[in-house]
């Protein structure tokens, strides 16, 4: 008998017996012996195991779990019944039976803590139930993926991950390898597969959130670590969540970037030709220039000549040096003025690195550009070949084992080498062998061979991209290298191959692989104006690639300019020779102008065009010192104003004017101005134009008296003046020499004396003058009400020596009989002792006079107590007195609420009064211009600091005949400019520009700090709704009612007329006229809104009825009207009105007793007149 059949037969018998026992245990005891019951129970327990194990081995599938449960329950029942039979029967074999039953039960059915191979059915059921639960989770996860529910998918991903890691061991406990493997493959493996497919998605999702949270917490290091994983894995996510996760990655990166303080991360110089600067944020290409990135080698103060190129990711810049560096060169990098793409400034960066190159270059990539060109990418720049330009057969390059003519184009900015072959390579696979190429340190590249394939090319090149670089330049990218541009037309400007490499405004240039061409022409794009932001058309034809393919049909490519709204910025760099560099943050279409003022405000250079000095490559203008009048000058501060700078964008964004102070270096040679010989001939005082270097000044070998050096005169001494601007030579005996020479004298800046080795005449002290001609008359000015300023004349050889203020007085005339109006009581002397400021015993008028009108003051001396540095006393006679000019700057004396000029005590709303220290002017062409000038110069701000526009202010009164010449101005604030109620405003003049006093040489008003004043703000009244029209008393007029004496009205474009009562009668009007009514302005409150009423016929009083009309019997029948005129009309018995065209109307159908009416007909502007009415008599009718 077949073994499998025998097993099945035995099993069937056992099942039958077991069933019998289960149904009637007591009967079974009577029917069979205990051994049979035990045997049958064991068979049932094994059957429960076979229910799943045999199904798997026979079908390869898992059984229906309900069948397993049924067999499991039967086995448990059979075991319980058999134990009961054995216990009841007792006997010697009782314990053996019980042990046998328990062992079988624990092996096949159930055991509390089973070991491997035990409790097989229970373990299978637990495993199956767990597996189906796991599968349900898998299906739920799959549904979340299909629904693109990332949040739900993330939750289930983690649940399944936990189950797979900690719970699936239950599957490993199932007895039977085939069953275990089936459960694993059908449930665990599928769940694992789905979970593993999402590992990058969930990682990116988690880390993106982690990065965002870290940024919010300010932990940028943690955010960076999370983002490194995000950026590493985001390209590997599934399609289901790709869009969402790419955005999450983008947002997380953006948040991190936004939180970063822009800075330079590092600088490296690991080869002898280039260096790399890395930024922590994307930077604006327009700000990465040789002006913002400078490199100084080996402690030099002059920057190296370099080119700077920004990488595609905008986070690193390659600096290429014009000359080859040396090992261990010290490079100091200074980065200042670079901005991020969102306009934030990078902190200034300075770092010194040592150049070190210890590695040989490598070729990392070979790219086919065309059948004639290959592009090699190397790890560092490659040094020049021999020869380095043009086509040559080079041993370093072999194609298919043969050296061929090749042109090598090297680019250190991207470590590339383009190989251009003399002829096209054949279609198919080739071998490229590279050897002998060297880097700039002399390290040779490792010999290497590459395979590459030349594909057949029958396609003409196309334009793939176009970019507006600036208003004059467009960059065009082609699909492949181009050998001839054919005809390219951009915005109407045509370019041809002849323009490639051309000199002049119109030119075309190509990059090294000839895929990108740059087209330039003056106004190329700016001619389109803002239309370029919408569309620019590029047309091209006969563009030819290296294979000769060309497009013979004209093609059109449309693109648009980037809308650049960022204004350019300008910085200044003064060099040691006083050359001024004007540095621009981007390319400019207008370099602007430069104005230079000295410390006194005198304009030295007025709006010099910077275009002459502008270099578009470096984005800077280099202005020589001579052009700025900085040459031959002592050190000093000057004000520089740059204005009118416009960038090269379509919008031509204009930079605001910048004002900066520069301090120039002393490059002016000093001068030995005079040498004074004392009366006894034993001392010589030499005076210099500025402070001198005391070491050279005290060296006797720097002086030649007669034919010998001073050092050769025994007993001669030198004494340097305390201010180092003079030297006293004391001789042992009187000299008879008439001049002296000075040699190697220097000023404190090291400039050699101007009159080096030139004879300086010895001037006798008695011949020195110190009078009014020694004073620069133009400098005698009243600079404050109690201060007078004067300076020595240019070229005067001496300075002030002893000063006594009592020497000076101000007189009312140039006359011996003049009266002293003021005397000096104190003084201040400038450092160079050439300018004297006197303090007076009283205040002048603010216009610099003694009478507030035309009383000019004259400066003269009263004693001999003030001397020059040579000891000569100053003497200015009254008759030669120096006129005192008005240099007192006007200012704002006070600001008050209301109108202080109207003569009443009412403090008007919406109004304030500004009082100046003296009458002012702006030199405008009339009151309107003067008013605009003043209101634009005044800075009126509300309590929040908001500046009120000039259009919100109105000068409504002034104390002069005109605004020019007025001292007091009443200013009204427009309705709505301030909130209704009490408002504190400030009034100041932060930047004086045009307001001056009335002096012959006007003085610009001084800067005025904000002055506070509280004004009451009342809103303008609403339109009067009660105003209506009624017919007037007189013909052709209307009557305005519902008004009062606070209002005013006007008809059409006429003037406003005040209303004095509750109505206005007899207003002459026509139909269609518009009458406006409003509350009139009062006490600073603006006039209210107007109500407009359009006049209709019903509002106009009709004219009186016509007169002189008569009726008589008609010629034929009816009646006849006479005494009428054209423009009248008549009707009979209230019938239709009939127009009258003459002086009579005959044969009117009418009978005695009928009523006839005549009136002047209605016109376009006036209503019909009142009617003449007449009842016909028998005699008036025929």
C-alpha cells in the first residue's frame, strides 16, 4: 500500500474514532479500551498540524485559515476528552498515557512557552494572523502612496519598519521550512519591499522637517547636517512624492539660506594659477568683480591682476592670476562689496593663504563637442604648450594612436582644455591618448586613454537660449558649436559673421567652444524700452555648424529680459597717489558725474562726467588726481558727490546720489616762502608754507649761505619753530649775503621742498609790511552774529604771531570820523596761524549789518598789539577798513501752531507758521517755484516719523511782498495728511539745498534739527446736502436755497462767491450749468467737499410774456396773429404748440370763444417764456 494512502487511511480512522469519543466519551469507554482513545486523540492532534503543512507542500499555497482553526479546535477537544478518559480509567499506564498525550499536544497543538518545533498549529495560527495584519498595513501604505498622502505614508512607514524590525521573528518560529519561506515571501518580503522603496522619501521628508525646525531654533549646524542628507537623497525619491519632496527640500534649503549670515566660507590656493573662494550663500554675479575681490601677493600693497568668474551654482568664485604663482607665495584675499542674490551684503573678509601645489593634474572627463572638437575637464589648470596657439601636431594629443594637427584652448577658470582638430573625425568610435600635459607647478598629467564616439550629425544648429546681459548686450546659446553665425537679427539689429571679433560698438564674440555667442551694440535692447520685459525677438538664418549643416530658412526665437529693479550701488576707493576709484556694483549705462568740494564748500570740480574714466570690464571708473584737483595739494578732507548713475538694465535703475568724504594724501611740495634778515644781520628766519619734517629742518647741511653749508660756519645755530613752519638761524657775526638756499628739506609727508637749491632772497625785517593788503579781503566775514572771521592773503609769507583781540574794532564807515560799533573781546587762531576768528562784544544783525538794513561794517585796528610771525605789527587805518561780508547762515528761529500773521488770537487748525532768522530766498522764477523749492527742502514729519510730501503742504501767507524776501511763512497742511485731532509734527531742514539769505553772496541755510509743534487737525466738512435750486425772482435766474453764511458757491468754472444768508437769489444761469456749493475754508480748515447741482429748465425763472401781439380776422378762414416774431410759438385751446417763423401767422383754424396763447419758445439754454393769452371775439374770426 502507498505510504501516503496509508497515512490518510489511518488518519481517517483516527478522526472517526476521535469524533465518536468527542460525542460520547462514556460510551467510548465501554466500547473501546483506553489505548485506542489515546491513539485516536494523538491522531487528531497531528491532523491539525497536517492541515497546514500538507496543504503547503502539496499546493504551494497557504491553507484557508478557517480550516486550520477547525482542526485546531478539534485537536484541543480530543486532547481534553482523552485526558478525561485516562484519568477516569486509571491503571498502571495512566501516567504514561497522560505524558504521551501531553507531549503530542505540546508538539503539534499548543504549549504556553514553546520551543522550536513545539506548538506547531498555535504558532502557525499566530504567525498567519500577524502576517495578515502586516499585509493589511502594507496595503494601507500602498493606498497612501497611490493617494500621494505623504503624511499618512510616513506614519505607516514607521509602523511597518517597527514591525519588520521587532515583530516578524514570529514568522521564523513556524515549523516547516517550506511554510516559513512561504509566509515570509508572501507577507514579510512584500512589506519589506514596499517599505524599502520609500526609504529615501521618508528620509528626505523627515530631514527637511528637521532642518526647518533647527533653523527656527537657531541651530544652523544641525540644520546643515540634516540638509546634507536631504540634498543627497532628494534625487532618489519615488515619483509618487517627487514634486512634494523637491519643494520641501527647496523650502528647507531656502530657510537655511535665509537664516545664514552671508559670508565667505573658505579660500583655497592649491595650484599655481588659480584660487577658489567659496561662499555660504548664492551671490549676485554683478557684484563679483575685480573691484570686490582683490588679491595681494607677498605683502604687496598693489592688487594682483586677475580675472574672476562665478560658478554656475553662484556659491564659489574662481580667481585666475595673470602671472604664474610660485610655491609658498603668500596671498592675501580681500572680499568686500559682494552681495547675495537677494541683495544682502557679505561681511568684509580678509584671509591670507600660502600657495601649495603637490599633486599632478588628472583628466576627469572627455566630452564630444563636435566632430572637430573635444572638451577635456582637468582637476586643475593646464600650463601652456609649445606652441600654445594655433594648430600644430602635438605629441601630447593622439587620436587613434596618431598625433594630429590640433588647436589647444585652455581655460583656467573652469579647468578645461578644448581640443579643436584641423579636420573632422570620422563617424564611429575613437581613442584619445593624453600624455605630457603639465600643470603650472610642472607636474605632468598621468598618461591616459579615453574612448569616445563621433555620431553622425546632419542637423543644423538651433538657438536654445538667449539672455539679456545689459541694455547693449545679448548672450545667445546654440545647440552645438557654430563655425559661422550667418545672419542673426536681435530686436531689429542685424549681425553677420563679419561682426565676429570686430572692433567698435557693434561686435560679436564667442566662448572657447563656440556654443555661446555674445552680441553687442549700443542701444541693442534699450531701444525696446520696457517692452523687452515682455518679449524680444531673435531671428537667425544660415547659422552653420562645423559639419556644414545650416538652417536655410529663417527661424525665430523669442525671449525676454529679466526685470531688474535693483538700483546700483557705488563705493569709493582713494589710492595712495590720490587717484580715486569709483566702484560700481554692476554694469552701468551711465557712470554718472562727480562733484568735488573743499572743506569750505567751494566747488572745485562740478559734475565731471565719469564715462571718460569708466572701464566696463572692471566695473569701475579710475579718476586721476589731476582731474579732481587732488594733485599738488596738502592732506585734507574733500566732499565727493556721485550722482546720475544708471545701471545697464532695461529699466536703467538710477542710484541715489551719494555724498562721501575722502581724505587725500599730502602730495604737495612745501615752499620756503621767505627768509627775513634781522636788523643786526645775525639772525635769519625762514618761513615755510606748511609744517616740515624736523629732522631735515634741523640738519645744517640742508642750508647753503653764500658758498658754504651752514654746518661749515663755526658757532652757527638752528632753532626749529614750535609749529615746525619756521627755522631761526643764528650767526656768530653779521652776514653780508643777500640770499640763502635750502636743500633736502621735507614736509611731514616726505615731499621735498619746492624751491630746492634755489636762491631765497634775504628780506630785511624793516621792509616787511603787515596791513590791510596782508589780509584776504574776501575772507572778512561775519560767520555768526558775534563772530568775525578773516584770513591772511594767499602767498603772504608770514603767519599771525602775537594776537591781542583789543586790536580789532568794527566801524560804521571808511572814514577817520567813523564810529566804532563793536570791538573784539576774544579770539581763536587756526592751527596754521593763518585764520583768525574774533568774538565781538555784541551781536550784529543776522544780515551782517549794524542796522538790519544796509549798514556795512568795516574792520580796522586800534593798537599795535597784534603782530605777524616776523614781529611786524598789524595796522589797518579806518579809511582803509575792510568791509565785513555777511556769511551768517540763516536758520529757522521758531515754528508755531496756527497763522501768526493774520492779526487775531485764533490758533487756526491744519496750519503752522515758520519764522526764519532773516528774510530768505530760493532764487526761483516766481512765487510758485519758490514755494515748491521751500516745501521740498522743509522736512515735515508726523508723530510716526512719516514725511509729508510737498504736495500735502501749501504756503498760504507770508510777510513779504513775495515769498522771496519773506521771513515768516504760514503753511497749511492738506486735508487727510494727518489724522483728525491733535498732532505733534516736526519741522526741520536735514539737507540744505536752495534756501539762502538775501546777501549779495547768498548764504545757504544751515542744517536745522527737527522742531516740534502741535497742530489741531480738523477734517474738511462734507458736502452740504440741504442745498437745492428754485426759480429766481428775475427772468433767466435761479435761486440757491438750503445754505448758510459759512458756505460759498460758484457757477461752472467761475470764482467762488461767499454766501451771506440762507439763500442766494437771481443767479444768472442757463440749462446745463453746474452750480457747486461747499463750506468755505476757515481758520486753517480746508474748504469742504462740494455739492454739484445741474440746472434744469424748471430751476430757471421764465421771461415775461411777449407784448405787442394783435389778432384779426384771417384772409381766408379763422384768425390771424400779428406782432409776433420768429422764435415764438402759439397754440389754440391747449393744443399742440406751433412754431412761428415770421411776423404774422394767417388762417389759424379757430372760432369765436377759442383761447389762443403765444410765447417765446424754449431754447437750448432757457425755458419757454410766460404765455400771452387771448380769447377770440367774433370780429377776430372769419
